[in-house]
C-alpha cells in the first residue's frame, strides 16, 4: 500500500505538486498522467525519498519516506526520468554494484543479475560500457536495476520514452508480468500505454489531481463515449440524425468523409441510428461505436475545457 | 558499513575506468620530481632527508587534488545519477564518506608511487626514515583535507571546471591564512585571538611540523576535524542542491 497524503512541493517560484492525496493497493498498475511539467516526476521524486516534500507525507508499505527513508527505499525499485546510469561502467559491473547495494552477495548476487538481465534481454551487451549503448538499451539497463531485487513497489518514470514500438511492447509485457503482486506506478504521456497496461489512471496538471479512475471510466468521460461513427458513400441527412432521441450532436469529419453522431451522457444511441439507416436504406460502408477517446479526455481535463 | 564499502569500491574503480587516473599519477610523479630536484635543490642541499620533496606538496596539491575531487559530485549531478544514488538504500554518510575515501585512497596510491624518492635518499645517505614516514602521513592528511574541500565544492557546482576553480580558491585561502601578509591585514584591527585563530587554520604551519617528523596530536586532530567538517558540509550541500 502506498499512501500519499496532502503531498505538496513548492519551489522558489512555483508550486510543482499541490496538495495531492491518493493511495495505491498491491496489484494495481497506476498510470500517472499529465502534460509536461504537471508534477509527475516531482511526485515520484518525493515518493522515492529524493526530494523532501514541503508539506504532507507519503508512506511506502507503512514506512514513512521521510522518517524511515532507508526502509522505504529498500521496498522500491525506481527508474528515474531519463534512466541515468554510470556511463563508464559495463552493464554487468553496474548491475552488480546495484545488487551489492541491495545487500546481495556471491552466488545470489550473480543469480539476481542474471535474472534481471534475462528479463530485459541485455545478454548481448553485458560487457559493454553503458555510455556506448543505444537509448533503448540504456533504458533497459535502468529497468534491470529497478527490478533486480524483486521489489514490492515499482516506480517507473517514463519507462518507454525513446523506445521503438517493439521495445515498448516488450517493456509493457514485462510490466504486466511483474505486476500481479506488486504496486506499480508508471508516469507517461503516451495514452495508448495507459489503456495497454494500467488498471487505474490518475490525471494531474499543475500539481493537482484532476481525475482518478480506470482507463474505461476515463474514456466514458469523453464526449465521444458511445458515439457512432459512420462512413457512407452518399451524403447523409444530418438533420434527421441530429433529431434522433439521445443524440447530442453530429460532427462531420471531411478528411475521412465520416460522420460522428455524439451521444448525450449516459445514453446509448446505436439502436436508433441503426434503425434510421435501415429505414432510409443508406449505403453505409463502416459503422463504429466508440468507447471514448482518451486523448480527448486528457486534453479537456488538463486544459480546463469542459468534457 | 557494507554500503560504504560498495560505494567506495565503485568510486575507486571508476578512477581507473578512464585514462584519467594514469595521466594524473604520471603528472604527479613528474611534477614532484621536478619540484624536488630542480626547485627544491635536493642535491645541492647535501642533506639526507626528503624536506625538498615534502615542502612543495601543499603547492603541488593545490592544483592536482582539486582535479581528483572535482568529479566526485558534480558529475553525479550533471549526469543525473545522483537521483539513482540517493534513492538507493544508502545513508548520506555512507555515500559522502565512501566517495571521499575512494578519492583519498587514490591520492594515497599516487603518493606511494613516489617510493623511488625514498630509495634514492637511502642510497645516497642515512636519512631518518621515521621522519620520512611521518612526512608521508602528513602529506596524505594534507591531501585528505584538500579532497574534503574539493568534495564540498564539487557538490556545490554542477560544472566540474567551476568545482575545480572553487576548490583551488578555498584551498589557497587555507594555505595563505598563515602568511604574514594575510595576518598583517588582520592584526591592525582584529583582536589577537582572531589573528591566532586565522593563523592556526593554515595548512602550512601544521604540515611543516608533521613533515619534519614531529607528530603532534593536535595537528592530527586538526586535519581529521577539518576533513570531517568539510564532509559534513558536503552532505548538507548535497541535500540543498541535489534537485537543481
């Protein structure tokens, strides 16, 4: 259990994190969302004991990060933003250093390093110095050091930033495979990632909590939730569509020659739309019911627009 | 304690991961030879001791030791690895001391490599080898004091060059604080105890005594306290500056 209570961090000119409170339970993969500068990294730095909060508290599995710093830090595997590693070390010596800091010796140390290396597929570069590695490999070295001691809490700051699509997929699979008994917090501004790996999403902007729910719940806040998108060969009667019960409006997308029929909150409009199409005998090539658009929810939340 | 040795090992190994260590040792050995034989007049003095060798150490270290110390923390901050180090379960004491000890042992290694000097003087005459050993101890303590200052300056500056210049400046102040020109500036207006206090801060008077073979407990304490104080300052500075 991670508990964050009224966490606040003020820097000289601005408030980076403003009275943030939430808690995370084991088994949850929490996606921490927000635009750049929203306070995601600052929150993570406070959670891991790197920064002291101006006020408020955070506890990791019952250990207060300010009072029981070392005990809390032992529970955490942390990938800082940009995955900093000692560039002059080889991958193996770096991971062995981390293992020793974590208190592993001899055979167990070698076995831990070998396991982490296998999990993120670093075998090929084990004897290379870290500064000669590509960005993707560096990120994986950072991940390897975070998961090496099989921590109960994983805090990953933009774990897939700068990776190619294959590597992203691999890292997400890794996070999912690790997640079942752990608390995982990942920060990201890639929204597809939230739908892909997170069981819960927290949106913050200007250091304040804006939304907290499952990715599905967030999607349902979109004005495109339950919207029906049509692609037809002929021009359709927009007025008739707009007049259907439960319809909030019709949007024309000229680029794709499609129409989006928006539903009023809580309404399901697919049957009505379908009936109208059948009645008029329209030639519809494509018909989609949308779950909602996360990026649109994100934009409207973080820029203060009405959802 | 085990964390301290892990930090120490990593840091010491990192000196030798680049050619920096070898270049540094080479420069140190060449310069200490030049100082001893040309400027110090080792042969001309006709005495079987290493005074010409040790006398130049405060000045030699003024530029060489900050060069070892400058990377200690500045590099961690620049590359962001300080965030990694500070979020690992390592106490501030272990991190600061472990890194410092690595630099100090490295300086000690360079110093030990001047052993041909000892062989030479033993070949030429019959020196007081006890005095030579205390001279080495004094020199190593002096290097430690410079390193502790350098460590603090390195924590203060993100840029290694600035860390170097700051360290040289502060070390220089500690050297000249025993000089008449500095003390004269104080003696006009300051009470005598302040003048004495400033004079007693000087590296030179302390080091002279030890390098001549006189080990006074107070001089030892002076160096050890100075090291401890600057390392404590390093820890404070790191806490203040780590997130910048």
